C-alpha cells in the first residue's frame, strides 16, 4: 500500500525532536508499505531553516521512508506565516 503522511513538523526516526510520524512510517515500511512524508524544512525547535535545504523541495530517504521537505518561510508566532511557502 502507498501511504502519504502530511505533517509540517514530521522528523525522521532517531532525530532530535518529535518523531512520531517518522517512527510510524518506519514500522509501516517494515510491514511492506511504501511511505512518503511531506514536511516543512523549517525546524520548529531551533527556528531555523534546515541548512541542507537550498531548493524549494528536497527529497531524502530515511529508514526506507521517503521524506519530501518543502521550504517554507520562517515564523516566530502562531499565525498564517506558518503555512506560507517561499
């Protein structure tokens, strides 16, 4: 089964921070599913852009899980800027 997870804060299993969706996806891959997670390249813990993401879209594979990082704007407050793409 192909599974798509959308979560702006999703992180790969084993990363510092909240990895719930990355952990779930890793288990689903072990069960034979193909999983893609789409998330923001903006790190909510450090309030910085991921230094590895210079493009608007970056793809990586972690533990068999396809991650698609979308470059979004930085933000400081809980407002509409959180979902705005660069």
